[in-house]
C-alpha cells in the first residue's frame, strides 16, 4: 500500500514507524513523508510540499498514485486537505473541513455534544468580559477559561485566581472575532481514548494518559503534552465500552445525521470525575504524544485499519490486536517552552539512548544545521558533504520512548534514555507515568 503522510512532527514519526512496522508481509507499506524532520525522512521517500495547501497535497497524492493519504495534524484538516484529496477519489484518513470543527471550535463541539447527549462540562460561550464575569459567578472557582480557536493545547487556563482567569479571557476576547468558553471545573484523572471511525462504525484503540502541565506534580502552564503512557492499570476495563457507547458513537451518529460524517480519528479527552465520565475536549486527529505510546502496542496492521476507515469498511475488519506490554514516553522540551522556545542548540546522546534495549527516540522538533563555513560550502564541488549537527528547532524536541512488561519497567527505560541525551536549556518532567493519585491535584 502506498501511503502519503501529511505532517512532520513527533506524532507523524510514530505513525510512519508503526505503519511500516505493523504492515503485513504480503502488503508492505511504501511511505511518502513530508520533508523537514530528520527522524521522519529515513522512514520513507521524503517530499517537500505545503501541508496547508489542499490542492498541493491533492495534486501530489494523485501524481504519485497513492492508495491512501493519512493526515496527522489538525491544521491541514481545518484547511480542507481531506476534502481536496477525497475530491480526487483518493481514500483519506482524516475528517472534512466541516467535521474538523469538532476540534477547531470548542463552541461547535459543545453544540454537537449537547445534540448527541454526550456528557461534558457545562459551559458558557462568551463574547464580552461582562459575560465572562457572569459565568465566573455562576460556576465559582476553580475557573476554566478556553480560547474558542485552535491553540496547540495552550489556550486553556485553569486557576483559582479570578484575576488570572479574567486576564486570559480578556487576551482572547481582544483578538479579532475573539470568543471564549467558560466551563464548569471537572475533577478526577484524565484519559485519552482514540476512536477510529469511517463515518458510521467506531473502533476504539487502547486508553492512554497524557501529562498536560509543564511541571512536575501538574504545576505550571498547559503544554501540548509532556509525556504519556499506556496501559492505565488503574482504569476499569469497562470504561472503553462505556466511552464508545456514551461519547464516540453518539458523536459519530450526530455528525452523520447532519450530513457531515466524521471519518478519521476522534480523540476523546475525558475526565474520570466523581460524577462519572465527562468529555474535556475532542480532537480530530491522533494525540501527541499519546500516539507515540498507543501505536507502539498495536500488533495488527495500522495501514489496514486506517484504510478501512477511509473506505467505509471498518465493520468488516477484525478488531485490532494489542500487545500487553507497557509503553511510556517522556518529552524533552526546549528552554522557554511552552512560551517561545530557545532553539538552535546541539543535541547529543540520541544513539546512546537508542542502544538501550526497549528504548527508541522520536524526533519532534529537530533539524540539521550546517556547520561548515559559508566559504567551505561555496568552494565545495560535486560530492562535497557539508558538516552538520542536529539541533533543537521547536518547543517539544524529542520523545524518548521506553517499553517493558509493566508501566514501572517502561518508565525506568524511558528515563534511562533521557539521561543520555542533552541540549542547552532542555527540560522534562520527572514524574511521567506515576500513579493517578498525584494526577488528581490539578492546581
Ligand atoms: P483542552 O484543550 O480543552 O483539552 O484543555 C487542556 C487541559 O486543560 C485539559 O487537558 C485539562 O487538564 C484542563 N482542563 C480543560 N477543561 C477543564 C475543565 N472543565 N476542568 C478541569 N480541567 C480542565
Ligand atoms: N496530547 C494532547 C493533544 O494531542 O492534543
């Protein structure tokens, strides 16, 4: 199967790695990947294209005769990449522009959840500070304020400090067409459950947990995610079925009823509250960094699963097969992250980390920088290879992944890997995959 993968972050490296790893020997996956990630390029044929330009992606998919396009990040989906590819008659794993609003607009997601009877936090959609104040009065502390628009996981502030909450709301409202949601606070540990859908049928993957705050003990601001693990030994097995029944299936049914079927990955961000399961958020694509651990446990073909979703044939596919192993990933981030990252520093130790049995390292925000002088490059003739070094180029830089028989073993492996790697300004959490008692203390 020839697959074009759109996106070039850590999640796409995990997708690429596992598309190839799990493919059946009778139908190997031939990958075309988006250029620009030193960890992704060796996994396929790399191609330079603009992931936010639907026509560019569709033309390339057609030109290369691909069997399937898999869209990793949300921005291309919101830009309409899946619509353009589908219009060419090419199967695509990823929702249409309209269905992607489940992630792109938190207000839209709330409306769909309400129509579908899906349990979520009560919320007010606010366009003025007066409305925000009224919502604060209605719910009380802790205050939960969400930017309505896409914000890479960083648009949400949860705080007991009303002034901080109001300041965040004001910043969002001051933007053009600024809208914020003020929500009821949800207690309890969070779970990410990915559900694959072909527009009708829903197939759940295995649950994982993400660590959203930047600091140990869930302190500091929200990030895109600082680490993840699976399985969740503390979670009752019945939760997966319950989430499919009460959250994912009703949402997929509601989207179909509206004539905007959801094809792709419905990421259910859930809170296990004292009052039951509640949806914290929907995303319309694989989570980052949960994908790096979830897909590592998949023992059946990922390409077949995504192709079945893209072609409306999920009901006929056998259920995915999962390894009982545990997998943990720790994100190594740049200085400054989640604010402006301090980039351009040499990264060392990746090979040493990968030499450990059960450890691999995923590139999320790295690039090669040429270290030969401009003069050397100018004088170099055919066959000249400039010297280059690997440097950090984004907020989240590397995902160090450890695998073992238990979560404790996998965590020990991941941190053993982390210990080998360094770059100036690097920071990571020390408490990834520790038990949920600590996770309850969100503030
Ligand atoms: P979101 O972008 O909606 O997933 O929010 C990011 C993070 O903020 C979530 O993973 C939670 O940790 C936290 N959060 C969001 N909504 C709530 C809520 N209603 N109550 C408590 N925490 C929340
Ligand atoms: N890890 C959270 C997300 O992908 O949005």
